[in-house]
C-alpha cells in the first residue's frame, strides 16, 4: 500500500500527513513535489495536505490549480484513485473542479483554530467506514476560508447523492447554527464526489490521531482508507 | 449618486500577492505580464441630494479615514 | 544622488550619530565618510544593532552551563536536550513598527525571529509571543490589538509553525508604546548547527530570498528613537511581510543545510545587508568585497545607500564553499527564489562595496563592528520609587462581597481568557502540541523520542516598576514555576528587555537593576541566558513604559507522557497548596482593580523556598502522583483555583477551607505571594507528596477537594462555575467588540 503526499509551495501539513500515513499507519509513503508532474498511478491514495499553497494569495487554491501536479491529480481521481484533500487540500480540490461548491472567508472574518464536533452523515465511503452513522467526533479546524457555499441546485444534488460526509454539530449531534464555526451552508464540513473516491474536508483528522495528543478521533479516517484499500 | 474608490499600494511597497500572481501568470504562459499589483475597488452608493462637490469631499474623507490604509496605500475617487 | 550630499551637522544628526560618535568615525577612517559610509555607521552604531547603552550591563548575565551549545552573540541560542538533538531559540522585539502599522509590524517581527532560528539550521517548531498594549477602552488599542494578533497569525500560520503560547497585559503605561516580542524555538541536530561566519578567503558570498526594495530604510534607527508627534508620519518605511516567500526560504535553506556547501549563514534583519555582512566578516576576522550591481532589486534606480540600508524581509546572506555556487543555485531555483553571488570573502578586513567597477565604500570591519561605542550611562535611583512603595494595607477597606471581587478580577483583561487571541493562531500544526494554549506552559512532543519541550513567557511589569530588581527575579521564578507545573526541568532563558530612554539616569538605573535581578535569579535556577534582545527608547512624549524585561524560558520533560496541565481532572481529588500564603497585596491586580492603586512593595521572593517548592512539584509529577498543577499568579489563590475549575474541557468545582492564620481575607484570597503551586492528587498519594515536600523543605497545606458545580472557599466565595467561566471567558472579547 502506498500513500503519496502532494507538496505545493506553501503546503505546511505535508509533514503531518506523511507522519500519519508512514509512522502511525505504518505504510509506504512518499512526498510528491508539485513540479514533478508524472503519473500517480503507482499510489493507492493521494493526500492533498493543508497549508497555504502559494500563500493563499489571490484566493486559497486558485494558483495551485495551475500547478503541473494538479492535472495529474485530476487524471488520477477521474480514473477512480482515492484522493483526500484536507483544509487547503479541500480548497484546491474545489478550485480544480474535483468537488463542487466554494470555500469562502469565515463569517467571523478571522482565522479560527479550535476543536469542533463533527457528525458523521455518510459512513458508506472509503474515508468514513470506520465510524458509525450519526457518530459525533471531535476534530480541530484551522482555517481562514472554510465557509462552504454552494447554490441550491448543487446542494440538492449533494444531499440527494449523500455526498455530505460530515457536518459541524454540537457535542450532542445537533447540527445547529451555534455549532457552525465558520458559516458553512447546512453546516457542511466535508463532502465527497459522486463516485465516493474523492473527499474534501476542512477539519484536520491528522491532528487528532495519536494518544499523546490527547485525541484519537481522527484516526478513523485513515483506518477507513486502509480498510478500503485492503479489501479492494 | 455612486462613487468609486480605487485603493492601490503606494509605489515601492512590496505586494506579495501581486508577485505570486505574476509568477503564476508566467508559468501558465502569459509572459507579457511583467508586473502585477493588487488593489481594491469600493463602490459606494450615496444618499440623494448631495452636490457633486460635497459627495467628492465626503467620499475622499471616507477613503482617508477608513477605506485606505494611509501607511501603505493611495486612493483615487470617482463620483458620477 | 544621495552620495553627493555634503555631510553637514544636520545630516549627521539626522542619522542619529552624536558629535562624539562622528569624531570616532573620522578617527577610524582617517577621512570624512561619504553618505553611504555615514549611513552604514549610523545603522551599525544604532542602539538596536550595537547595544551601546546596554552592553556593559549584559556582560553580567550567566551564559554558560553544561547544556549550553551556543550562548548569546549568534542568531539564536542553542541548548542540548540529549539524543543528539538541540533546541535553538530566541525572543526579539518589534515594538515601534507594530505601533505604526500593527499588522505588518507584528507579522515581520514573527518572520524575523523565525529566520534567526532557521539560520542556525533549526526547523522552527513553536512560536510564542509577549504583548503589551495600552488601555483596551481606547479605540486605538482595540485597533492595535486586532492588527497585532492578525499579523502574528497571518505570518505564523502561513509558515506552518504553531503559536503555542504567550502572554499579554494591558496597562495605561503602554498607551503610547506597545510591545510586541516574538519568540521562536527550533529543533536541530546538535552536530548540524550553522553559524554566521564569513570564513575562507575567496569563498563566494551569496544572497538568497526576496529582492531588495526600499523597505524600512533606517528602520533600525527608527527603533532607537523616542516617539514624538511626527512619528506616525514616518510611515512609508513600513516593511511588508511575505510569509509565503519565507516558507520557501525556510524549506530551501533546510534543504541546502543537508549538504556541506554552507560555510556561514546569517539572516538579514535590522539594517539588512549592512549588519549581516559586517557581522559575518567580523566574527571570522575577514573582509568582504561586494558587488552591489548583483544584488537582486525590486525597484529601479536604487542607490547603494538604499541597497545597503534596506530592511526588505525574507533575505539571507551566506558564504559557501568555492565551486558549489551552481549546486546552491539549483536548490533555490527549485523553490523559485532569487539566488545571486554578490561578493567574495577577502583577507584584508575591509568591507569594499563596488558599483559599476568603482568602490563606493571602503570601511574597516573590525573597528566598525566591534569598535561600536559602549556607554556607561549615568544611573540614578528614580524618585518615584519612594512614593509608590508606601502601601499601608491597614488603610484599605475590606470588600464586603468577595464573590464580586473574584468576578471582577476574572473579567480583567489581564487575567481573563486569552482564547480570542490564541484561536486566531494555528497552535496545532506540526501535530506536536501536547498542551494547547491556556495552561501554565506549552508542551510539545518530539517525534521519534520520548522527550518533550515545555516553554513559557512571563513578566509582570508592574512588579518591575515597583522594584526592578525583585520584579525581574520574580519573572524568572515564575517562568521556572510554570515549566515545573508542566513537568519540565528548566533549561535556559532568552530575554527581551524593553525599557525607556537610556539617556535618562532613572531609566538606566531600572535597566541595571533588572539585569542584576534576572542574572541573580538565573544563577539560582541554573538557567543561563542564551540569547536575547534589548529594546530601548520605549517612550512617547517623555513618558516611559514600565520596565518590561520579558523572559521566555525553555524546559525539558524526560517522558512527555508524564506532562501535567493546570485544570482539575476528577471529582474527589485532593487540592494542595505547595508553598506559603503571606500577606502580600503590593503590586497586585486586586489592588489596582478594587482600590485603584499601583503601590508596592511587590510580593516577597525567597529563592530558597521557591526552589524547594519547584523541586517538590517536579519530583511529584515525575513520580506520577500529580493530576494537575497550577502556578498561583495574578489574582492570587482565588483566581488560580477558579482557573483550575474552568480552564479544562470539563469544568469542575471545588470546596476549599483555608487556614487563614491571621492573614487578611483579601490578601489571603487575592494577594500574589510567590512560590505557590496548586496541586491535585488522589487521597492515597498525599503521604507520598508530604514525604517529598518535607525532604525538599517545602511547606504544604491540603486545602480542599475537587467536585461539584461551585467554587466554595470558606464562607467568602460561593460561585457557580458557569458564572465564573462566563466572566472569565469574555474578558477580552467584549472589550474589543
């Protein structure tokens, strides 16, 4: 099993994602430099990590979209390969057209780093099968532009196809406005594509997957991926 | 009446965003883009009954006090 | 051309050089300097770069110890942590620029300190900051706070370095001069540390990073002048930070440092190309010939004067082995960064600056860099000290409602929750943050080994105002206490000494006393000072800030799984105070808020008692019997207990009975006696703790038990913890809305 962690200029959760895949999960993992635009088919899963690709200048993900590796990620995803984009990775996948909608500035207009609670909306994906439906988990967010928005038609589509994987919720699982940290429409925290092989999420599961950090709620994401790859 | 306020960085002030955008334009083939500087455009809708002079004066004050950061930015005002 | 301007008395004065200093310039050169040379002297001999007023005093700092790999004088201090690893750290001020343009000032301060650390070969893994603002009721200071916090966040978050801790105080004395001190800690292999030496005759001098623009020309001189009414007009010199470029520079430098191409490397900080080139050559005893035509430039028509004095950010100067130029360039090309050979190391001890084949400056390096003036400025004990150290507590009325006092204190922006601030900082990136902001000390793990690093930054400047010597000792003691509460053994110190105008004998006296206090306490705790920074002239219209010797301390946890946090863990746990409650009200937040007084003396500090308390706490944590440990600081015992109740994820009440032993109620609850730690542990472990404490000579008192939904202290305090939490939680938020 081989993981690839994409490194854009300005990616800064690349080491964290590498650490999880390589040392916590124990799988072969490599960095993929954005200029080395070669075929990704040798990988079983591609992680597009968080950070500030191109400094988030212009708008997050807008410049990374034109980076040579992005075409390869698209090819890989369209061929059915597993791609997970976390935080800035989610923003890039949206800009690249692999996921619908847009991530706008948080409604507080401030960067927010804190733990939030997520309710599992769809556990029938390669990224979430280790959780139970409706389960509430604690995962941190750290972003300035995580306010998910999509037009009504797109939202309808997302809901109809069960593409909403996580929503921001209270600790009791209520998806209320009070539990919404950034203004995302319908409290959306993470979505997948129709084929279920591409996931984008604003929260950082790699930051809560080890006992020493006091929270292992995020580990299920990586376990789900490994389980899926082992079974397929 | 509407006013437009263009806010631009003073010359000589570094524009990291403009620099990154220019570099990206270059990598996707637009070699003619020699330099990019980013600014802001504000469209202000004004109350009826203001004279043109009064409108200009007020919008200029708005720009000085709030819309532009005089430490780093210049601005121009258009009223029509 | 600036170079053609005649050097008149006005030109000399506008460069901040005194008549005597200019005489010295003439002596060193044996001729008149040209404008470029004068500019170079001016920045090199500015207070900011030369430490001319402070250097004589700083010599008193303890700087050595078995753990010290690199003491002061380099880009950052380096301390050994075993396992072949070391930590490099430093704290630095960016006060004046942050007052003028808070976002960019704070951002570039953070950028600068991170460069200082990765210049040493260390990857920055944690940031902290120490902030002082004026009265939050003033719109200007709401604006400054928002800007400073956003600037720190904007830079640190983009770099992917977590901001794990910090401190902030608000006081009227900072209304005209805010303080922004930034700290960075980096991790480095102890045999892969890089220093700033321009060694090896003939080796190329290479410039990397951003292009040079007309940013912040004379910033270093600005930082060494008092503010006056016109200062806000000095704005066009503002430097803009580009954290994206610095992130690339960081990765490129660390990639280059895996090779053996680098001979020496230095950040271009204050006074840019000038100080970096002079300092590198000076350390190595060499000279440099630099071709200014090769300096990457952002703007056309820049003069040598502007190039040498520019403070454009995100630049480094390095000396590499001859023949490696192309390999170095390939690495920087990969990261899309400018990289240019701009000169050679020479053997003549001269800085020779060439433009179009002509030498535009020729300056002897040694006399200029090391021969900077050193002043033994006159000192005099300030008269105000007698006026303010006169507290007679018998004249203070005892409040009727202690509940109301406790809520008032928790609502003080100096005590209340800092969440509004730290939620804007990414404090988790790198996935090493074991203790998040909001406990006594931040703790990070080190991947691959069992150790952890704890760090904290602290200074109560009100104490320092009342008694600079004792206040400074307390700053060190409290830092060490905070580290110990996390389970760490204190290792070493970096400081940022913020004071007023050193030309005033009273300020110089404060400075000297503070340095003495820090030194004596550092010797006692065996925590040498390994790096630091001095910021003087923090005055506006003749009004100086409180003396503010900011101190950050770093400690080592042998087994990071055994770290400790401040909040209560489980109902039924016993609550113990290690240390002694005294009748100390001087300098307290209670005295300020409830009685409107800033009077001393500040709390007593007995270093022997302090050490006994700290050693007991550390040993108990290491023995695995401690569930929580919290330092007693501003607001005293009652506030510390309240914080233990509400700062964890699960809030918990407590029932407390104090042995009042004749101490006034308000002093017992809110007095800020030093050397006290609140511990919780299971009942069965009390005996063990008593054994440890008695062996070390630390007094202790079991004062109560964790549990319930209220904080109950004798018959004085009875509050629902939700009410406590809500007062504490909104202390900053509601004041800046």
